[in-house]
């Protein structure tokens, strides 16, 4: 899950990278949800729908916050390196 965010050195660049996280997380959620629903159809078990929808929702939040932390870490690293060069 490593993210190439070395150009995050300003607040504007950080905000731009942060805005990219939501579409990526939603795409991850959709793929995960589709796979879970496909498994539900294959098993023909409609009684426990929450068992198939819950993991993608949890996965969405985990993916989003891990990527957010990665962007924040890259932003901090780049700012520190930028300040050291001056």
C-alpha cells in the first residue's frame, strides 16, 4: 500500500493529495463489496446480508485512514527535508 507522495511539500499539495484519497477508497470499497456480494450470490445465503456488506465498509475506513496517514507522513518528511535544505 505504499503511496508515492514525494511532491507533498506545501499545504496546497497536501490538500490535493488528500482529495485523491476519497475516490481511491470508494473504488476499493466498490470492488470489495462486489466481491462480497458475488460470494453471497454464489452461496445463495441472503439471510445474513450484513455479513457480506460489513467487511467492505470496515475495509473502506481502514484503507482511507491508512492512506491518509501515509500522505501526512510524506508531507511531514518532505517539509522537513525542504527546511533542512534552506
